[in-house]
């Protein structure tokens, strides 16, 4: 049976609103040879690759529909927009720790999941692609949460009233440019997350 739209939103909200506390867990040297951990990494490298492909497809639609294709041409407009880049510095620090990196990946997925509402408004004819993207994001977030639980790390659920407000734009053009930068930032975020997962497979 199809999940009603409200039920899907609730399901995604539950999956994406459970970032865990960064705790000192098992050393990475112990994890790196663990077969289940390697399987987890390979599966979620594939998920991240698929999500990157979905975001790239949406970027092509924004380019074709609004002629917004090159970031350097829009940097002046961006200065007027309130668009944050979800942090992932824990995933490329020299003192890399899987727990804190995974925590930031899940927190970032939550932020971008909310921001995709802007893309839904801009591209109502591509609801199917957006729904697929959101489900893949929810699966990736859920997989990471499950892996942390398997490793004995505590998870913590944040109340929904603390959700980040959606960015607001003063004009339709700013809305379009805002959507462009949300996707561009999300693509950079995914590239960093992908590199972090791949780094763990090589330890």
C-alpha cells in the first residue's frame, strides 16, 4: 500500500531527527577489519553515490528550466541570500573520528531534507525524483543510526520544535537562485561524506 504523503513526511522526520551523541566508541583499528562494518560502508557508499546522482539530475533541471547553471555567475546574488552550508569539518580533520563524522552526516541530511521543500516549490513537476531522493536520504540516515546502535553508541532524539526554519527569499528570482545554491551545497556535502566513507574502507 502506498504511504500517504503526511505519513511519508512523518516517517522521514522520525528517521532524520535522531542524531546521536558523539561518544568515544570502539577504536577504528578494531572496526576496520569487521566484516559487518565493511558491508555497512560499501552499502552506504552506493547510497551516497545514488543520492549524488539524484541531486545532479535536479541541478540539470534547474539549469534547463531557469538557466541557472554556473555558480561563479551567481555569487553576487548569493550574498543577499541566507543559505547555510551544513558543516562536515569532522569528516576531514586530521583527527578523524568516525562517530563525530557520522553524527555530522546525519545532522546535515536533516538540514538538507528540510531545505528540499524549496526545490519542491520550484520544480512541482519533479515530485517523483524528489521523493526518491528523500527516501534514499532517510535510508542512509537510518543505516548510519543502526550502525551506531550496533556499536553500542547512544542515540538522542531532538524535539521537532527545534527544526531549522526554511530559508525565505524576497523574490521569485532569489527563490530560484536559492534552490540552485541549496543543491550545490548539498552536492559538496555529499562529496565530502562519500570521501569520508571511502576513507574508512581503506583503513
